[in-house]
C-alpha cells in the first residue's frame, strides 16, 4: 500500500521514536512531583518548552503542551475569550475551519455569541476586504486557520491580525497544517494564540503545542487545574513532548529541502494526469505537499475506495470529518455544492514519497477516470 495521506497523519520519525523510548525509561517521573525524579522530568519538559519557543518564535512562558490540535484549538479559543480586553459577543471565523474550531463555534453560539462565518474565494482564500467589513465594534475574537487542510491554501493571517490589533480584537490561528512547512516567524508575533500537532510533522499522536500571548490574563477553562499553569488538566506526557521536540526540530531544519521535494513530486503527479487532463479539476495550493482535486462525475469516496483497492491510500478531506460522508467544507466554502462538492479528493505527500510513487498514482487515477 502506497501512502498519500500525510496531511492526515505522518509515521513517527525514527529519532523521535528513540527519544520517546529513552524519555519513557529515564524520565518517567511526574513532572509535577516535588521529588528529584519528578524534577528530572520537569527539567526535560522545560527544556523542550524552550526549544518550541525558539521554533515558534514565541516567548517560552506562552508555550503549553496539549493532547493535539483539536484540544489546543478549543482551549485557546476559550482562553482568549476569557482574556478579551473589551466587551462583546461577536466572533469572526472561516467556513472551512477544522471541525475542532467549527464545533467550538457551534457551542459558543448556544452560549449567546454571534458568529460570522466567512466564505472562501475561488482561489481558496478569504477576501481581505470582506474580512475587514465583517469586523464590528463588538467583535472580540477572530479564529482563522493558517493553512487549509484540504487544498493547502494559506490565509493572509499577518494582514488580518494587523486589522484586528488596530481594533482591539484577539486572534487565534490553527497552524496544524503549516508548522514545519511554512515560515512561522511572521505569524507568531502577530497572533494571540496558535496551535500545532505533533503527528503532522512526524511526531507522536496525542501531543501538541498551544501558544498563548503571555501578556494576556486568561482564566483556566477547567477550574482548579494545576498542570501546564492551569491551561489543561492531566499529567503531561513528557516522553511524547520529547519525541515531538525532536521531530519538530528536524521538520524546521529540513523545511526548505522538503519544500523543493514536494514541488518536484507535485509537478510529476500533475503531469501524470495529462492523458485524462479534462477529467480533473486541481485547486490552487500554497503548500506543495497538498493537492486538492476533483474527478468529474465521480464521488470522492468512490475514488478513494477504488484507489485503496488498487494499493493507494488517499483521502476525501480532513480526517476528523472522514466518516460523516458530507461534502468537503472547503468546497462548500468556495461555493461548490451538491454532487460536485462530493467529488473532492485529497492527495498529500511526505518525505518518503518518490516521483515513481506519484506517477503510479496518477496513472491509476487516469485508469479510474477512463473506466468510469
């Protein structure tokens, strides 16, 4: 089986796996315990916190370890709402946000918040003028993902954040798809919170990082929580943090080389579709590792299952919505509805993806197109 679903999850990096085993065996104490064994684990945890501060271009005292992107998004949004410098009940977000953000917005709406959901333009990006027009005097929060998980477009977070800062509005950005693939140095200083998830850059599953601007005074969502300065309950998974740190450093160090690799295999993949070029629609992407596309007239789930039967693992969009059998949120946000929205499939590349691999996948998709 050839794997083309790296946007959903990556295999664990070999060096990260070694770090996990070593930390599990040698730093097994609870980092909150006051004895020496616990302190040893705490020192490793704080060392990793400092490393992520450097990788994210953010202050160390704003770094919190979580169970991943979904929990991080939920807790970051709650933290910012508790720290808002002004009164208001209006939030601006995107129509194509990850389910962890979309579902949080549904919950907040039940609590009395007014939510504005912004659509995407045909190029997969939010219109800046429309974004600016959506901001109101009672807007207290904006939550916009940095990178789209289905087609790979990157939103103009820096420009959006500048508009928000001018109006006293706090900004959260889901950076799960972009850490290790895009420059974070211009994003972190502009937003009030962001999230990343370890398994998206070859770290372990069930571990992530949330950054909260340390100048904000936020309230814990779970009363009485002591772990991670009250940000979340539960003993910190120190071995997973250590492994994630190793994977994160490697991802950042290899970012430029990997981008060139992804550009190369993406071009080879698109070229391999040329025998049936008119059957495919390929969407704009700023992340060359992600290809969002449609095969005209065929449901994405059918194409995915046909590819799986022939030895290729692809997806129909975000893994957190894969079993819902609903149209792609990105397609809907771009104004593509009905049967066409359900045609969507996603191909995503990783370090191990070769030119030969993508050509074989392309040839398989062409055969499916010609057959059906």
